[in-house]
C-alpha cells in the first residue's frame, strides 16, 4: 500500500483550499436546514461572503448552516467540532476533535473524541496515528442528599512506525460509577448545621480494562523486522474516593480527601528474543494505591493567612521488568507536611513564612533501582516601603526573600549524598518623580553536596556558590520617548573538595552592560534600539588550558511604521561582533596572558511588509539576509556564510458567526541554502 502524499506532493494552497472547502461543506451539511434569516444575520453573511469570494470559495452550499437553528436546535444538541492542519519543512500533522454535552432531564451526556495523523521525514520517516475517545452518561437524583449514577467508556489507539521500528498500543475501558452527597446531608441534618458548613462527597467506580502492546524493530542491514517484548493484559479496577469539607466559620475551613484504588489483571508477555519454553510469561498483576490529604486554612482578612497541609500516598505496582526479564514489584511512598503564613506587622510591613517537609521512597522486589529522598525547607519573605523618617530612603520599596533547605538522597545501587542549600534575594525599587525609576537587586545561592563514602574512600564533596548583582534605570523623557540602562554581574564558583577532581574547580563570570530606547515619532511609527556588551570568562585554577574568555557586542535596530491605511512595514537590523580566546602561559615565571584566537562578525537584516486585504485577511512578504564571517587569528583563514531567505503568504482570522471561527496561515519559504518549502497552519472550530 502506497504512503499518503501528506499535502506536499501538490501545491499546499490548493490542498488547503480543498480541505477547508470540504470541511466547510461538511459543517454546512451537519447544520441542517436554517431558520428564517434575521437582520443581524444579514451582516454576518455579507462579511462571510466577502471572505469566501476573496479565497475562491463558494459558500452558497453551506450558507444556511452559518445561522443558528436547524436540525441541532430541534434535537437540542450543540456539538463542538475542531480541525487543525499543520505543514512544515519536514513534518505534517492533521487533527480532528469533537465534544458533545447534553442533558436529557436528569440524564447528562458528555463525550469527547479526537484523532491525529502526523509524519516527520527528518525522524526516520516517522508516522503516527492516534485516536482517543471517552463517553460518560450520568443520571442525577436530587433526593436523599443527591446521587449520581452512570457509566463511562474510553478507548485509546496509537500506531507509530518509522524506518527502524514500529509500536502499537491500545487501551479499552468500560466502567460504572456512583457518587453521593448523602453522608454530608445526613451529618449536617443530624447535627443541625447550617447550609455550607459541611459537605461530604463520595464516589465509587468499577472498571473493566484491556490493553495490548506491540514493539518491533527493523535491522538496518537485513531490513527484517524483529519483535521485542510485547505485552497484553485484561482485568478490572475499582476505586473509592471521598472529600470532606468543613467550614465552621467564615474565615476557617478544613478539607480531608482520600483516594483508594485496587486493580487486578491477567497479563501475557511475549519475549521473542528468547525462543524457548520461557518465551511467554503469564501471570497476574495486582496494583494498590492509597492517598490521603488533610489541609486547613484560616484567612481573617485579605492580607492575613495561616494554612497547613499533610499528605500521604502509598503505592504497590507490579510490572514486567525488561532489565530483570521477569515480573517485578515496585513499592512507593510519598509523604509531606507543609505550613505557610502571611500577615502585616507594624508600619505596613508584610511578612511571610513557610515550611515544607517531604519524604519519598521507591523500592523494587528484584532490581536495585530503588531510591529515596528526604527534604526539608524553610522560607520567608519581607515586603515594605521606607517611610518619611528614613530620609533619603523614603519611598524605597524593599522585597527580601530567603530559603534554607536540606536534602538526603539514598540509592540502592549508587553512593548516597546530602545537599544543603541557602538562597537569599533582595530587591530595592525607587521612583524619582514620575519619569525615573531605579531598581537594584542582589542574589546569593550556595549549594553544598556531601557524599557518604565508605571509610578510606575519597569523598567527592562539592560546593557551588553563585552571586548576582543587577541594576537598571528607566527614564521616560516624554510620552513618546522612553529609555533604560542596565548592568548585570553574575559569578559562579565551583569547588570540588577531593584532590582528584580539583582540575574542575572554576570561576565563571559574566558581565553585561546594556541600554535601549523606544521612540514614537508619530502614532504609526516607532523606532527602537537595543545595545549590549557582554564579557564571559571561565577561569580554572588547577587547569589553565581550560580558561577562556569571549566578548560580544550587539546592536539591534527596529522600525515599525504604517505606510498607508492598510500597509505596514517592519525593518529589523542586528549587528554582532564577538571575539574569543584563552589564557595561556607566557613562559617560565612569566604568568599568563590572553591570546585571542577567533573574531566573528554577523549581520542580520530583515524587512517585512504586510497588507490588510480586509478585516480578517492579511497578506505579507518578508526578506531576511544573514551574513556571518569567522576569522581564525593564528592561521588568518576566513570563512563566510551567507543566507538569503524570502517568505510570502497570508493570514486568515475570521468569525463567520458566534461559535464558528477559522484561522489559517500559509507561508512559502525560499532560501539560498535549501530547497523551497511550504509552512501551512489551519484550524476551524464550530459549535452547532
């Protein structure tokens, strides 16, 4: 069977037009016979017809469907349909989705379906087809505290293949459920509680499941397909969830949620790479999961809050292990406890604090992949503004945050280690009148790692310290001109304690100074420029051959203007100059010197013109010229790379009627370095 053309064998604009036209015809046929047209509809139809005429479409066949009414109104069902189409240099993707939601008295229907097809020639001609769908029916009973009974059906299909492999996966699920608020109503009535003080919802569900997996790989030499481990399974799952919410006072609330699930399935694993009596493994998987969460909040005002939460989750999962070639059991545990508080102290100082404790552990019955982590962290923040009593600091906004944490990491197969971390950040902001604002921020971050080496072994402990200082000045000279100047210094120190890794000890420093402005010459014309100078150096104290430095200057200029009533012009020019080199030893006892080895100059010029054909259609054309020249200082050799690229196309963004909109963008890209190609994106959404 031949492969589909995927919209690139013929002109994509023709393909897009046919796809869009077909989609609109289908939507029109689904819309049924329209009701009498109102005066409001006349304007919408005229606008829609104008767009259709400009694109060469005949909307007459589905014009009636653009109005409300018709078959779906009589049925009382208004499905939502969506389509998308995406073509790029090497990939193509098409998708459809549908949602239907309807209430028949006490019976509620909700169904969602979507399919997608995609191909990528750059990934070994990867092709994928995916389809998913769910349908849920629920019957609502208002008596006895409120009950909901129903069923749910779900399917999932995935087929992925390329030149080297093929994978197929499918899932089916059919379940029934019951949900009730009876316990909350009974307890509230028995205790004489008011409305909204207590609610208690419980949900029980029983599912029947089935799944299949196929894995194949192709030998590049013999081109033969070889099947890898593939598994099929069918079984049942049950779950029981509860949620209890208690609000004894307006500012106080407590929440308790639980989730318990059990599943059992019979599985069969095909191991074709071992063609003997043990090739097929048959057995039973029995999984368990229990989760609990308790939380509380006290919020007497908008600026005051106290809260806590405690959670615990335990899981037991059985699955086939490709490393152990057998059925393995994984035990998991995740427990957490957290507190947070915020409030306003004297003089309007806002304070905040929090604490977080967590413990995670995973263990395997057969393999040694188990790992665990225990962590604790404390954080706090302060926000205030200096008052008039502080002289020159009056009006300065201060924001300070800090975090202290400790982690313990344990592994079954590798070395355990601990981590300590401290982070402190301070931001100062000050307005000098209405036009000038100054901002100064500083941040320090220290991470220390300690390895649990056995006695006599070398410990690979490591410290990483990072410090950042950032300042900026923003000045609005007038309503038409604004400028800013900024500077940032970022330093990172990495220190390995053990001698055998000391050659990696380094100090990385990045200094950036920049300025920019935006000038509105008139409402339709804006000119902006950005300039920056960056120096990035890496110094290795015990390995001088790795030390290096590069510097870069960058200037960007952009002009946006309105050429005519519907025509826009954007000019963008970027200039970069960069040199790089390394520190080298000058001679015995002479220290080191900087030797530049590379100069790089790059310029990018881009011009784009766009024209509003009508309110919903825009045509555009742009050209991009990119030239880069690299000179090797030692050899004097120079290499030049030039790129000339032109792009033209159009954008469509149109709403035919309420609930029916179409968006599309098509681009034709021509380049001096590669063959021309299309980029097309289209999407349509319709609510009937």
